[in-house]
C-alpha cells in the first residue's frame, strides 16, 4: 500500500517512509495483533501521512506499508520491501532516504531495562526510555541528519547509531532491503527484543504501549520528515 506526495524539485528525489503490517506467527496464538511489532509503526506511518496531506514537498514523499517482513519471509526474495525496492532500482528511482518505523511503542524508566548486542552496552545507558535511530555505516550521514532534525522538535530522548551490518539487530527491518539496492536507509525503533519483553509473543497487546510517548515521537518525526523533504512549516 503506497500513498505519495509528489515533489516539486526537478531532481525527482524520493523519501520513503515505511512500516511493515505483517506479524510474527507465534505472536497471534491468542488472537492478538502484534501491537508493538508492528502496529505501532503502522500507526506512526498513518499519523505522518495525515499530517503531511495537502502539503507540497520539494522531494517526493512515499508512505508505504510493507508485507512479509517477518520470518519466514525476512531477507528472502518474498520480503515485501525487497520486492518493492528491486522494482524501484529498475525504474532508476532516486531514493535518497528510507525511514523504517519498527516497533516504536514500548518504554521504561527502570535501570537495566535496556539491553544491547556486543559491546554497545559500554557506550549507551541501560534505561529504555529513548527512541533509537539505527543505520549501517554507508547510511551514517542520513542517520546524523535525521536525528538532528528529530531533536529540533522532539521532547523524548533519542540515541543514534551507525554500525557494521554484522552487529546483531542493525538490519532487522525493511531498511535492510534498501541497503541491498544501494539506497540509504535507517530504522527508527524502541530496539524491540533488546528492550521489549513481549517481543514476538502473544503478550504483545495494547496495554503494553506508551501512547503518550508515541505521540511525542510522531511530533519529532514530523520535523524530521519536513526537513528531509523540504516541506515548509506553516
């Protein structure tokens, strides 16, 4: 599912904002809908699309809901975002940024609530009260620009990371597909299994989400998308 705001710039550059709407098989054993993973990302995607409706950006903005992000499709030819981006590459689409909204709804002020892969725990604090901006090394400029724009308006802590793809979790969403085709991409996330105790389980239910913080994140993301796309603030 794609909604597009055409850009006015003749360079035809494109910003993709995406989130996946499929769910992990084990998370639906009791009829839940995987609220954090990834209904939270889809909610953020819809909120952003609504906030920019009727605007005229310099760069085209595409809001895309992807299917087949979860196993067993993850990192296979059937992954929805990979199918999309392969077609985009054939069409020579000039995608200058892909932002993947992945599991953005769970926060904790408790020390020890945040975990990390490898040695990252020596760099970042152990309290899961922030939203993360994650990229591979080649997308480091995008993550820097994005988090700076986010912080210009956000009222929630944020942390940024550009790291090798070999680090566990760095490529765990649809931004990975865009890396395969040479496009820059980042993931915006609450860090999923490194914080969320109900990840990929039937307990991923609405009562676990912090809707107030999610609203504040969307406000920050609005500033980020406005800056990346060249939409003038009213």
